[in-house]
């Protein structure tokens, strides 16, 4: 045991000297990704479904709603996240009272993720054959019935894949948010690895992120496989 | 049962104008009838069938099913009415994420208890001959089995009408036949009114009582299948009949100067077609005996529709000029349509 500790201390001295900070960073990243991910999932799913059914030729065409969401999504997707972070500071302060820390990161992360996830959902739902939707309509299904019992059920596998990609994306964004004071692994790497030139901190952070991303990808693949029938 | 009155429907076309898919079509389908609608692709038949359950809302005209004017219903009432109008499709359109059982149970979700539903689904799967395939996903079923599941699903709410949009076009001939037999059986057993959209004459021949021929969005000919087949009025109808009859091959043979159809002087190639239901005489033997002419049968294509022969023969008649004339008029008097296709002797044969 002490041998392992000694070994780690010799390879990654700067990480070994601040294990508590390292683990807290991981926890912060998890919290940021978890909370903003859950919110973005709910909003993105709703918007993705809405944009699918309200499009011209959809099951409930509403051109105004469709074009509004479509343009907003395009608008937010064209803003680089680092700029979005800065631009949203007043809103974040207004909503959660602070623009820094894990709490301050959630709103920009949601804004950065929702447009992307909306498109992922839209793409997944587009995979559902129009003929199947037509069949459901011919059986007298309502719009709600078609959304829940056909669109979402039929595209479960695609939604799982889109969610995986988005979650991995979100981890990347959360590291960036870390750079502007949100805490987490990004903050850890910048603060120690970059600003204090403790390279081993950077490498350990990278390895940690690789591991997290792989775990998420594996879970996502499993879910998509389960859903595909 | 189904009344379409002056239905028109157009779609915006890519050039910016619009395409009239269905023009001022009226059609009545009686209760328990099997109505065929035949046409080449783009004739508007799929649009027309979608106008029956308002998957496509016509721009003009009224749709009545079972005495209810669907075109006047609210969205909610229309959804309720659609439950009584089953529909099946060329591509089956099953829910890939549900088993055969789940597909058939889909329309029953809210209307009955779990136990009743299980019983109903089992009965429906039995009806289409798939009682042992309930657990299979669509990807594990053959085309014919998929269409059977689709039929069971369409019948779940005990509709009075079943719309079939090219339901057999993706199936091989043998499976097509078995699906058509099933439809016919359901028609008899459940008194189901069926509308069959197809581009295959074979389908019409096999199960339809009446047929409407569509071209460019209009119904150009309509009637009971025998009359339409026996005495087609429009060229397009003849084209369809030719697709299932080999009588038209004679033109190809003449064009390629096949030895089969080289005429000696005085010989004629004649097409005989049955146009009435009462043809039961031994006509060919009769003309040979009575008029002393020889009739050489080149092709024959005779089928039975509603118990009466339909189709005809291509023959080469030879004999004395006036004898041939009398033989042909005799045939005409027996309600056989007689058409002299060629009387030009082949120079090489002469």
C-alpha cells in the first residue's frame, strides 16, 4: 500500500500532494454535468419533439413555432461556448445569484447544450419512418399518442446515442466553464497544470476525462443496443 | 358504405405550381364489396385512398363512410371515426420496436382491460394465422407475415372498412395470393368492405367485385370487374388487361415475323374475345364443321371471373374467303368480339 503511494508520489508528485482537491474536482464536474445535463435533456427533448411535430408536413404543423425554435437553435449553436459563458453572466447572476462556481456554470452549460441536443433528438426522430406515423394516424392515434407511443418509443435507440454524444460534449464544455471559475476538472487542470506548470496534473486530468468519456460511451452503447429491436 | 363526392386534391409541385393528384372523383362502394382501384403510379390512387380516412384532406368534395360525413367532423371525432376504418400499406408500417403482439395491441391500449386485450390480440393473431408469432419482432418476420400482422392490427378495433394501399406490391406472387385469399376470407367472414389500391391487374382479377380505373387523377372507367374486363372502353383499361393476358404478344410475334404467324394467301389472324357471360358453346369446333374452315389456335388465354370465361383466343383461320366471312359473322352473333389482326400473306411464305 505504502509502496503504491510512494510510487504515485514519485510519478505524479503534484497530484499526489492534493488528492482531496483532485477528487473534489471530479465530484464538481459530475455535479455540473449531472445537473445541467438533466435540465438540458428535459428541455432539448421537448424542443426536439416540438420541432419534429410542428414542422411543415409534421403531425401538428405550426409554422410559427417551428421557425422560432429552428432559428433560436441556430442562433445559439453559432455562438462559441467561451463567448456564451461571458455573455450569459448577467442572466446567470439574475437567476442563481452568482456567476461563478458550480452553481454559476449550470445556466451557460444548459444554453450551450440544449441547441445541440435538440438537433440530436430531431435527427433521432427523423429516423422514424413516415409510413409508421401514417399508420398510427390511420388507427386514430392522437398527437400525444403518436409522440409518446410511436416517436419516442421507436427512436429510443437513436435518442440513447444522441444523449451519449451530448453528454460527452457536455463534459468538454464543463471543463471550459471550469476555466472561468466554475470548478471541476477543467479548473483543476488550468489552475495547477497550466498556471503553476505542474504538467502531471494536466496529464492525470486528461486520463481521468478519457476514463469518464469511455464509461459514458459504454453505457450509451449498451442502452442503444437494449433499445434497438 | 363509402361515398366519395367530387373529391379533388392537389399538391404544391417543385416548380412552384401545383399538381392535381385527384380531380373531381366520385365513387360509391357498397357494404361488403371489394372495390379495386387500379392505375399506374402517379395516377392518384394512393392519394384517393388517403382521402377516404382523411390522412389527406381533400381540397374539395365530401367523404362519407358508414353514413357519416368525415369531412365535417372535428379532429377528435375524426380520430374516433378512423378507428373504424382499418388501413394496411405496401411497406407494412409496423412498429419496429414492438413485437407482433405489441403491434396488434397498439390500437387497443386505452379501450379495454389487460385481460380482454390479451384475449383480443390472441384472437386476431389466430385470425391471420400467426398465433405462434406473437413474440417475434417485425425484423424476424417475412413480408407476408408482416402484412398479416398489419392486417390483424388494422382489424383490432373491428372496423367496417379496410383500406389496402398497394398491400401486396412488395410481396412475391405466391405470398400475394395468400394475402389476397386472407382478405377475401375476411370480407366474407366479417362482412368487411374493402378498398384495394393496386397497379396489378392480377389483384383485381383475384378478389375484386368492382373496379375503378384511374388515370391522371380521374376515374376513367368503373364497373363490375367482369364488364370492365370483357368490354374495356378506354385504352388504359385495355393496357391493364393486356398486362395479365398474353393475347397482346401476337403483335410482337408479327413484328418479329415469327414463322408461327406467317400467313399463306387467304389466311387471317383473328383475335376472339368473350364479352358476354353466356359463352359455353364449342365455338371453334362449330365453325370448323359448319363453315368448313380451319382454325389454328396460336394463343389462348381464358380465365374464369365470377364463373364465366373471360379472355380469348388468337387463331389463324384458313379456308374459302366467303366461308371465313360467314364463320366470323357467326362468332359475332354469339357475342364474341372478333378482330382481324392481319390478313397480309407473308411474301416468303407465298
